[in-house]
C-alpha cells in the first residue's frame, strides 16, 4: 500500500477537470484547479476547492507550463497531480518532474509512456510482440517522400507524439505528399511540441475499435471491454459506443486478450487504451496506445458500472486492482456524442463566442460531462468541444432513440453547434444498421448537410409562429413600451392589441397573424386562413411545452445582447421577430447578413495567423490558400474568392485577429486598390 492521496492538482481544464473533481469529491479528496486568465469563467474554476490563475492565454505559459504547475502543486501541498487528457497527459518529462518533486502522478510511469506514448516506438513494440500492425515508416522529409512511394498510396501521415485525431492527414497521390508532410509536422509541433511525423499504409473503410485496460503496480492487468469509435470527422471521434455492434464474441475476446498482453509486457499501471483498426473481415491491427484516460471513457463506465478515474486514483495510491477479469461484464448499451462549437453548414468552421442559451437535456440514464455553464464564452484558443452527451439503454436501438430525444432537448444558442448533424447521424440508416466506417462522415457530409437543411425547411412554420407567440404574448406590458428589466425575455408588447392582428417574421419570411382570442395559457390563432387552438403546458425561462390542436410540441428560446430572438425545435434554430413592436435602434445587423466583399478577404472567426502564403503584388487564382488561421486547435485555410492581384496583407505571422478583421486586400482589375 502506498501513500493515501488527500489533495490533487488537476493539470487540465474544461470538462475533464470537472469530471476528475467529481470523483475526487466523492472520495473525500480535495482539489486544486489551475486556469488561464481567459478561462476564469469556466466551470472547473468554481468547482475546485482552490483555483489558481497560472497565466494569461498562451498554452506554453499556462496548461503546458511544467515548472509553474509543479510549483503550484508544492505550494498547495498536493499529494498528487491528475493530468486528464491532452496537454501534459502523455508527457514523460512531466511525469519525471512530478516524481522529482515527490508528487504522485496519477497515470503510468515514464517508461511505459515513452514506449507507448510515441506512435513509432509503440508500433515497434507491438510488432515485436506479435500483434498485427500496418506497415509504417518514419525519418526525415526525404525518407518519408521515398517511403510514400514504396508503401503505395493512399498513405496516412501522423504526428508521432500525437493523439485525439490531431496532426493527421490522408494523402492519395505523390503530388500532395510534400505539402501534407509540412502541414502535419507543423501541426505536430503546435499540438505536441514534437514535429516528428511517420507514414503508414491507409486502410480503406476500416472500423476504429479500442480496448480499455487497467493495470496496477503488481503486474495485474484487466480490460473493460471495447468501445467503437468509427464515426469520425477529419479523424476526430464524434460518436462512440459500447459494446461494438461490429465484433463477434470471439473477436472481442481476442482483442481483449491482445490488449491485456500488451499492458502486461510493458508493465503498464493506470488506465490506458489500446486502439485497433478492424477491416471488413474482422482482422484487427494495432493502431496506437493512449497512456491516459480518454474522452470517450464514460460509455465504458455506463456499461460496466466502473468509475475509471476512481480506479486510477486507487492504483496511484499503490492499491492492487480491486477487480478481476471475471468480475467485468457489459450491461446494456451506451452512446456518447461530442457536442462541438462548429458550423456543419460552413465546412465545420469553429464557432467561438458567447452562448445566449445553454440548456441541458434532463432524464434517466442521461449523463453530460461539460466544463461550461450558461453564459460561458466558448474560447477560440481551445478545442471546440463544449460537452459530451452520453446515454444508456437496454439495447442499441433504444439507446439511439434516447440519444435522438436528448439531442432535441439540448439547447445552445448564440453560436453554431453540430447538434443537428449528430441527430441526423443517430437516426440515419447507416448508423442504425451499422454499415459505417471511419470514412463515413467525410464521404457523406455534403448530403447530410443537405438533409439537415431540408429537415429545417420542412418544420411547419405555423408551429414555430404559435410557440413564439405563446412566449412573446404571455408577459403583460403597455402598448409600445419596451421593458428594460434585466433578464426578462420578450417582455415587449406592441400595438397589435388594437386590431388583434400582427405580423411575425420567421427566418426573414413574414406571416400575417390574426388572434381572435388570447388568454393566459391558450391562444386562438389564424395563420394563412387556418384557425389553430394552442395551449401552454409547461414553461421555464428557456423552455416551452405546448399543444397545437392537441398535438404536443416543445421549443427552446433565447435572446442575444442585440435583442434578436431565437427559438429552436428538433435541434434547428430559427430567428424570430415581432414586426408590430416599436423599432429598437440597438438591434445590430447579424454576421450572417453581411455580404462577401470580393475585394477583401476577412477573418471568418477569431484566431491566430500561423502561415502567410502571399505578399503584395502576387497574382493568385480563385481557391488559392492565402494564409492559414488557427482557431480552436484547428488549421483553417483562408482562400481567394476570385482570381486577383494582392494589394495589401494586413496581418503578420502569429498575430491574433478578430472575426471579420480584413486579412488581405485585392487590386481592382484596372490595377487600383479596392476601395
């Protein structure tokens, strides 16, 4: 038995920091949180027993600052540090720094991390152990160029020290390889501090299936079965589930045994994950090992009933595993959806900003891991994941239905999210029939987005208008008076009472409405010659449940700082407006209404300029990459909207820019600068 842990510093932020704190509190362990100044409004700051500001914004000065983190841990008399995932979670130098300071690192030892944390070393170890792997090569740029042609296209480039889908690229022909190698190395350096890249053969239509393991300090290793993570977008997992609907019992047992074998041979202690690619014939190949807790660990917890963070802490305290392999069973089915601040209709551009509404779904067997609260600003400096929505049910079909319902009740306004995209995936035939692969999203996103748009258009406008008016008319006010009471939603009532009719705009389309009868909770309303009876059933600050001619509906509502009013139904958000209200000069034009200036290229989101490809006088073709903007840990190519000559470049390398900032100015065709 080792040392009893009484106080943990969580060297991370956001939802995983909150997740660790919850288990620590349950175990009677105090927590110390760290945060950058721009993260001061995050949930993990208020949840920690103590929270220390570690710096301004740069990751190298904050969440990647090993000396400062160790200093704080010592100052606060912490017994241990939990790294979460990402940042320093797989950094052997951080493990050594903790050991040197006499602080327990809640995770594997440095030697295991070095063997398996680096993809190249991990593959060599797996090959030596007899575990199947795909062919791969590392080396300098010249060696990798030669290897690409030798292995045969398509090939997959990866950051050697990477994880989480970051720093990866598929290359399908030799002409694309050199540029892809440079970009991958650059991303590897930015994300992981190591620009080493390796290249391997790319498997077509693979499944991504991983095995969760636990190992202690005495050579005991068990597995907690598998998670399937095949639904990915740009190599980033977005839907995970357990158990996998792909595996047979025999293959499941073989993969579990292989994962345990690897864990035992490297003397692994703590929670870790062995990732495999599985082909159409259920042949599996070692992909990598993540020597940390993973984003998707909740689905394993829901089907096994095991708190993985608690087991990590017990192992770090020196306890032998409390469970034997025969004690572990899978019960029911769990699905996790990652909720991201990104716009599926605009090539998934990051969508940082203030949320005007944050309303979580409620119900049995629904779990939400998040680091945000209502009013939190989603920062451009960090990963765009807002939360993880996880559900459990007896069967896979039931879990999919529960997830669809939960997504419909997840209200996030003010920024773009992938909620409607996830809903479409969950109810789609490919997911329900399990005819998917890791390439599914990248191959079908265009049609999925088209279906989302069609679904939004198909929502009956009279239902939206009725729900909106039930909210808008329920607050008493004098005609023409705009209420200024903070927090009161839609408290303005205009001159409609004089005529019992008004005009409402939904997404810019105007609808005349006649209201012959209006009571506190009921509404008789005529729209386009049809009379409807509506009744309010349940209402909160942001939620309305109502019926129209006896049929039940629900909407979520919000108002932004410019007094624009929004409602959402089924994951789709609509801009609404009462045209009978007196004009409010404070209402500003929305970003969506700004037309594209063909003479200027503006920043589509706030971010950091990490590469500039042009200078004044350069001639560029339409679609040419002018510069690269990093936002929310993703590289975004800023391209020319037409053939042009560059007149001005208004930014510098490493400059932080705001949304709509002018980046590049083109000359007019007569050679003059655009005015």
